[in-house]
C-alpha cells in the first residue's frame, strides 16, 4: 500500500508515524507550547530525528468545545509555519489539518503535501472538488457534529457499521472525482462516547475491508486519561498501549505527539 506525496511514493506496508505540531493557543495537550519560530523548528526537528515520516500542522483547535476561529485567522497562523518548516527542512512531508477548502488549497500551494480533514468533507462543500484538483493524499476523518457540539450527546445504533458506511459513501464520491490517495481515520473522540471509542479500537481491523490506508489518532486523548483517571500529561504509557492495539488491528499511520515511543511500538509490533 503506497501514497504519492509530491511525486515520492511512500510505502505504508510497514506502518509510519505522523508527528503532531499544533500552532493553536488552545489545543488540549500542547496548546500554546510552540509560540515562536525557534520552538516550532526545534519540535519539528525533534520529531524528524525520532523517525516521523510526516508532520501534521494544525492551526484550528478541534478539541471538544474549542473556540471557532475565522478562515483568515487560520491562514494567518498556518501559512507562515508551513513556509518556515519548508525553508529549514526542504524534504519535510507536511500534512495540513483543516476542514476548509481554501485553507488546504493555500497550504498545498505553499508546499504542504497532504490534507487532513477532520470533517471528512462534511463541513465544506468545496472540499472534495478541491482535493480532486490538487491531487494530493487526503485523510478523511469521521466526526459526528462539529468540534463545538460533538461531545454533547453522541448517538449511534452501531458505531462500527455506521462509521464504515460513512466512509463507503464518501469514498464513492471521491472515486467518482478521480481522487487517488485516500486514507481514513475513524475519529477517536470526535462525537463518540468512551465505550464507542473502544468499540472502534477493538474492531479497527474491519475497516481494512474499505481497502484504503488507516490512520489512527489516539495520542493522549480523553478515552485514555479519563478511563485511568489521570491527565493528558500522564497519558503517554496509555497512548503506547492503544497505539500497539491499533497496529495489531492493521493501522498504517500513527498520528502522535510523542514520535519516539510510537516508532518503538511500530518496531516491536513489526517483529510479531
């Protein structure tokens, strides 16, 4: 299984790691941590040195109940970071975490390589056509509701079959538009109860039936730290456990705050 990033084929037969770089003041774990150029470059360099294949840059906080910001504000935050990173690391493969077609278009034009859309094309009617025009890999995540209301009352008859149906429907639309590289992310914590999150993790291997790469993002999320009655800061060990389960169930990319530990999980699971 491969994806084409800027003309380079990335082989996902052996799972890869995507480092998270939030340039938002209010993300749930690292909000406000990377405020200036030096801090941003240091963190990116650390992740690359530790084995990250991709770095995911986000300028819109999507934690539950997060403040909504304008398109202009999002662009003002993200474009200088993309330019800064590419200047220092010309070969870096940047993923842009946004549900807005204009933001992803300008970010790809600035040199980003992948689109990571938390809404799976549901929050911007122009997203799929934009992806088709840009012809870059597209990570399609499932979310019930919006970041502002998604955790108020998540409701499913059967969370696994409903999320699979959502992807099947959206994949059909993307295929019609001749989008080649699509990845799926079940959206842990995005409009799901704790039990529903674990149901998805337990049955992640069923998503292989869609025949596209699977990305998993459970890093330091509340499904881990609330279960253990701790905090995001104390949830690294829990993250490694959940990442290992995801790898055993067929995930191709781990999206994480802590690259070194995720790379170690990939190596160990790869020996089985």
